[in-house]
């Protein structure tokens, strides 16, 4: 008989979960028995909501607004009486050469990607510390350690997320709260395809050519799927990862930038 998932009965918040990596993560945690609050600034497709079933709760939240994040966590605690897992996944792409980037665009990327992660982690830590238990996961990017041309703001925001994760793991370890960062590579999401379309236009090549050039730098020869991230989340929130904290784990198929 297959053992019951260690997340059965747990309550999780996954931000940016209306689509992409967040949705795959929410679906995996629900399938493993958790109740998941799907928090996003975008609406969840009604058909997807119906498919996820009664263990999914949809909440509108702009992670760049600290009050909205605090209210989200407070509402979850009021309804469920606990918060076991926070997956701070919400993020945006975008960028331009530094000399062309506006103050507003730079701030917008950092507000969502870095400040948003901080607000989610802080609210979760405040909820978890009194009960001395919980798992917090952030989502960085391989471009936080090797930032390509035109992605300075995005790379800076994700590098900040990785540093935030390490500091939080050290602060919260004595409260039995584990904090880790998942660092995706080139994932098959609409945000990634949009970035590749911009790159193809900039380089004067077709979209298909841009895709093939990128894949030639991935030893596994394919883009990552959202389910690849969800599988790592499922492991990191389980008791099998009980001694893993303060780590940034790359999920990139062995990507070698060229």
C-alpha cells in the first residue's frame, strides 16, 4: 500500500498560482492531500478551479502590496487555524538594456519579484514561528546567478530572492522552520515564450530558431515543464527533506549559458 503523503491535511499558500509553475505546484500539493490557497492577481480559469476540487481555495492577492499579503495570511489562519507551507512563487518578467530601462519598470520588477517574496516570507514566518513548524519556499531563477543581456532588473530581483532565502533559513531554523529556494531554468511557460519572442525579434531570427539555440545549451535537450518544479516542491515540503534548509536548488536540465 502506498504511504499517505506527509502533506495530507496541511494548509499551503501558493502565490502566482493561476497558471504556469504556480498552478502545477498547487495541483501537485492538492493531489498529495494538502488544502491549497491559490493566490494570484489574475483570475483562475473556472474549469481549472472545478478540476482542482474542494481542497482548493482561490484568493485574489497582489504580492507587491504588503497589506494584501498580511490579510491573505490572516484570512487563512482564521479559516483553517494553521499555515504549514508558503510557496512564494509570484513573479513577473520583462526588461530592457540598462540604458533604456525606466525607473518605473525597474521598480515594478523588484516590487513584485523581490519585495513580494519578502512580504510573503515575513507573513508566513510570523504565522509559523509561534507554532514552531513550517516550510517556506521561494522561487528564484538561474538568471539570478548568470544574468543575460537585457535582464538586469529581473536578475537582480532573483539574486535578491536567493539571498533572502539564505538569511531567513538562518533566522528561522531555531523555530523549526525550513526555508529553501527553487531556481528554475528555461521553463515551458507563457512568460518564457514571451521572453524568447522578444529575444528572437532583437536578434533578427525566427522564434523557432531562438528556441533551438537555447535548447542546444541544455544538456537534457528540452525545456523544463511546470511539473518538474512541482515535483521538487513536493519533495522539499515533505519529511524526506527534513534536514534541507537554506539551499538554492537549480532545476535547469544542466543549462550552460553561451
